C-alpha cells in the first residue's frame, strides 16, 4: 500500500482533534475513492458523447445560468 502525506489547515486539524473516535485516514480514503468513481463515470459518459467541446461548454453555461437564477444569485 502507498502512503500519502496530506497538508490541512490548522483550523481543520483542531476541529478533527475534537473527534478522536473518527479514523480520519479512512474518511480521506473514502473521499478519494468516491471522487475517482465520479470521474470514471463522467469519463465513460463523455466517451460516448457526440457533442463537441464547444457544445458542452455552451450547455454548461446554460445550466449554471439557470441554477443561479433559481437560487437568486
């Protein structure tokens, strides 16, 4: 197994120290696994897409604008 060193802000570290019962390495590992799973899913979906990069960007901008409007931003 590979070891990884992770730097976190002091404020976050202090909050984590209040919860000694939590295995923070397991939490970090799970978060990394979940992110990789999401990325792999996105890559599989994108590989089947017929859209151009420009079309993807335009759709993304439309979604952002719609979400901002609904949230009143």
